[in-house]
């Protein structure tokens, strides 16, 4: 279940980034670059699928800890749609 949620988050993130409005590119680029630095564990300037999934997993865990007491964001140890939106918004400006 957790892997399925991570995969869905990763696909949503990729879609948001690829369809970002041109005027948001400057602000978005900073956060995307930070994500890439976090994900690129071997510092080769590229992100493998495993590095991406691991980085999204770290973001998921960090967000779940932050939202643990907010029933709008987390229910039964799972992230709601609002929680996923908040997680993606932490990385992508304008990601609502």
C-alpha cells in the first residue's frame, strides 16, 4: 500500500512538473533542484528510479510525521488527498 501511494505521488509530481506554467518556472526550479540533490545519492547528476522512489519515500515519511494529528491530512496511517496535495506543494510551488 505504501509503495502504491509513493508511486502515485511520484507520477503526480512528474505530471505537475512537466505541465508547470512558464511564469512559475523560476520559483519551481529551486525546489526541484533541491529535490534532485536530495535524491541523487551517488552525485552523478542523474536520478534513477530507485533514487527517486527513495527520495519520495523520505518526503512521504517526513510529511506523515508533520501531519500525524491532522485528520484532514492523515487517516488510519494513510495520507488523504489533501495530505498528498500538501506533500507535493512542499516541493512544487503552485501545485494545488
